C-alpha cells in the first residue's frame, strides 16, 4: 500500500492529475458540438486541476526534508500547475469565442 506521505507517490499522483487534464481536454475537444461549450468546461477542469496541484505542492514538507531531485520535480509540476491555471482561465472565459467560430 502506498504511503500518502511518500514524496514520490505525491509527485506521481500530481503527474497523473496533469495527464488526466490533457486527456479531458482532448475528449472535450472531440465531444464539442461546434459552439465551444465543452471546451469551456475543459477550461474549468484545467483551472481546478491547477489549483488542486498547487495546493498539494504547498502542503509538501519543508524543502530541507526532501531530496534535491524531488524538489526540482516539484518545481516542474508547479510550473505546469500555473500553466494549467492560465490556460484553463483563457479556455473557460473565451473557449466558446475561440472554438465556437472556428469550423474544424
């Protein structure tokens, strides 16, 4: 059984959440009926995942207790979380305008 306090488990868990967000965006893009509403919903999920991961990273123990290679991985995950929040906000707010007017 995985220990929730294990650093590698937390890193893997957050990485899986990032991948799930990409998969949800692809599924939403394919399910969209042309008006961009599914893309907006994917944007809201992106924001949620980004905030959730940012919260998880904030809850990690002090960097002095973590091996340096894990700190670098957390920083990468944190940058992706920020990217998800920014991209998700853009999609959530303007997804219908961006993807609703473009005919694929």
